[in-house]
């Protein structure tokens, strides 16, 4: 029932827990204290802090508004309300375990808890702003922290220099900031997007959107070859059109559980990506079966893949430009569950040597396999009734296309139901015809191959 209030210090405004020391809070309040490191509590190497009840509120700290945990310190929380603590600067910190973004870094605070730990963990599960040992679980309800949590070797990442970004304030649909790169001072290497920002006028607000471009060449981080990985806070709800297009150095993508909207061609021409993970708590997208892809749950449409993508047998369609420029992709099996392969789906996948198309596919989109120059043969299943113009255009290595159905014709109209008949009995001739393309900067001028389903 006690109260610590109005204190100030360099380390821990109210409580400093030294090596070998233990502090247990079963109730009461720690409020309105200030410190450079840990507005309320500082846990030093070898110290242990147990929070079993009470309230920590209204504290302020330059590094960690409420609690600062030094390397080797231990923090165990069973039931404690941590709220309304504030950082003394606008630079926010995001925390990661094994390179994965935490599910919730702040608990009704700005920088509520900060870990200054140097040794990376073997494996930990992250929850609600601090991290628990693998297998432990906890929830958050009305700001209260429930369940027990042990914190040991947690690896931290600091938000990228804010001068590398440009933030735009949005007040139309809730107050938040949109972020994109500063084209005069581009970020490099691992980019950590801050979860909050303060422009000095509109106050501290969440960063909720990655800039939505009006053209494919003006994406948020467009044509930044020096980015290798991007970590997005779980305040981000939308990733705009072409946000990371032409970021050829990008190797991994992690989509947090907060994202509900992903624009077109977001990772277009990112030929180096080998890993895609969608947070398991995301309600709109997933990366089921460790497929290294982004799948829209409501439609089972694969919207983005990479060099290591496998297509789960629950996917029903492959989207527009979904795997375009995945030059490291060497083989792909399209399962029977897929009914359509979208326009440009495997565009410029020059490393592809093997493609198996499932028996459920009915349409192959425009330029779907354009410039897959190492593809030598393919079999069109009997289910296919439409092959888009230049679907196999400029597949220079293609020597055999097997088609075992009849009634094919070619036409210049995507909606036509009749046209000039084609003899498809010769696989070599089919290949010669299908790989011919008149693409010359103005569009694709070849024909659609179609047949009327019997």
C-alpha cells in the first residue's frame, strides 16, 4: 500500500536494484518520478525485480519512461498496471527477438520498458512489450499485464536515425504519421521504422502507414539498393504501392500483425528476397506452412513471393506480379487448388528451370512467365482454357509445350469466344509460337490462346 513519488535520479527515479539485490512490489504505487535511465525503476546486472501488483504511472525517463533493465538483470511481472509514463525525447525504441518484431512494444506508454542487453538469446517468445521465456504465455487486457514473465538475454534494435525518414501528419482518419525515406539522406542496411514520431506541432502519434505512391516509381523506399532488411513496428496498418520496389539488396521481409492493407507491387523487382514471414497474429494475411510468401486470407490469393517460395495447396490464385523478378527461384509447383495464374505472376524469373502447373488451373495470365529464359519445357494441363498474350514470351530456352486438349484458337481479344484455329499437336511448334513476343515498350502485341471448355 506504499507510495514512491516525486523522486529523481540518474539511475531509477524511485528504485535502484543493484547486483544481488531484489525488489518486490505487491501493491501500492510508483508515480511521478524522473530519471535519466528508468523513470521509476532501474534493474542493474544481477538485480531482480518482481512486480506482483500495484501501479507504475506518470514517470518520465530519457532512456525508458518506466523501467530500465541492464544486461544480466531480471524482471518478473505477474500483475502490475503500467500506464501513462512518458519518454523525455521523441526517439522511440523497438525491440526484437532473433530479428523478429515484438508483438507490442509499449503498454499505454512511450518507451515503457527498455532493455539494454548485449547478448543475443537462443530463442524467446515475445509478448506485450517485454519478452518471456519460450513456452510462457500472457495476455493484456485493459492495460493490465497478466501472467508471469522472465526476461533474460533480449537483443534490442534502435530505430533508424529519424533524419533518414520523412514523416507526414494525417488527421483525416485518426491522427497518425505516414513514413517514407528521405531521398537526400537515404537509410542503409537494416532499417528500423519507429513506432511513434513528434513533428513538434502535432505531438507524439503512432506511425501507422508506409507512404502510398501515386506512381510505381515513387514508392516510399523506391530504388534503395542499400537496404538489407526492414523492421516495421506493430503500429503499421498499411504498406503503400511500390513501397520497396527496386530494393535489390533487401533479403528478408517481416509483416507485423497490425498490417491490414498491402498495395500493389510493394516488393517489385526485389530480386534478393529469400525470406518472408507474416506474424501469426495477423488477421488479414499469413505465410502459412512456412511458405515464404504473403497470402491474403479472405481470398487465399498469394500476393507476394520470393526466391524460396513454395505454394501451399490451400492457395486458390497467384496474384499480379506476385513472384516477378524472383531470379533465384529455380523450380515451382503450382498445386491443384490454384485456379488462376495472374498477369506477370512469374515475370522475369530467369532462374526457373522447372514449372509444374496443377490440374485446377483454368487461366494463365498475360506475360505470366515472360522472360523465364531457362525454362525448357512445360505441360499445359487439360483444365486450362485461356493462355494470356505473351504468357511465355521471350522464354528463349523453351523447346517443348505439351497441350493434350483440342479446340484451341488464337485471338487479339481477351473476351473473344472464337478465333483462328491452332493445331497444338506438336509440342515443339507450340513452344516456337508461344515464346514469340512483340513486346517493345508500348505493350504486348501477341495473341491470346483460348479454347471453349467442353
